[in-house]
C-alpha cells in the first residue's frame, strides 16, 4: 500500500464511516471493514460470497494492540510472533471471551496478523483493529489486479486503492489454539520456516 497521508486519511474516513475498502497489503489485495460497523462486515461477506460461519480475520498495527483483544498467546504463538510479526503470518489464537470487546462476542478463537506495510500500519494505527480478508470470491485464489478482483466480487467496495499488480500468495495461517500448532493454509512462509521456529 502506498503511503501518502491523503490515501491513509481517505481509507480511514471511509472505514470509520462504515464503508468497505479494497486495498493492497504486504501479501495479496484485501477487503477491509471496521468491526464496529456490522453492515460493512455483512457487505464484505456478501461481496466474497463467504459463509457467515467463517469468521473474518483481524489485522492490528502491533503485537501490543493484541492485548485489547483478550487473545491467548501461548509459548508457540509467542515464538512465531517474535520471528515473523510484522509479516506474512496469520495466527489463530484462543480468545478469553469474557474479556474480549463486544464485537468479538460468540467467538472462541480469532485469526490475527500484523502486516509488514508502512501504509497499512499507519491506517491501522488511525482506526484500531480492522476486519481484513483476501479480496477474492470464497474459496477462489485472489486475483493480482484490481480489475480482476472487481470482476469476481458481488458488488463494489466504497473505496478502491489500486496498488498495481500484487502477489497472489496469501499469508501462511497457523492455528495455535491447539496442543501443538498446525499449518492450516500454505502461504508465503514455508512449512520449513514455521517448523524451524517451533522445534
């Protein structure tokens, strides 16, 4: 994501106003919505044709911000965070539901990521945590360009930030809400890189 102040400001205003934003991340293009706007999240699900039973992952600006989400960070999760945050890693973590913000009600775990993109981090610092998911139709690969993405979605985002052609490989997803972590989605980080840290 490019980082002129006006781009970040436009995205911030759109998200805080209840809009959906298509934006480049440090991996694939993403669709973002603010968690306090239920209608925006519902539109995001509809655009992707994503089942509502598949909860949306969250991006935050730093590991420190995870404290406010009441996530469970065990030894394995801490090792992975120390090695790969910020970066192309999503961690599924357990959630202390009684302490979590109201917009996480009903969840027992949550996928979290700290991106390695200055513009996106600046946006997250100005909005707080965001619901961000890959900009693709459900169970399809994420296209590498904005035009292809829009052709695959049902409906258009309120704001489109065109970052040119982007990679099509997503972040690696590791479930740490288990006795031992399991890679649930292959991505930028290889199995060998993850296992090296977990040994």
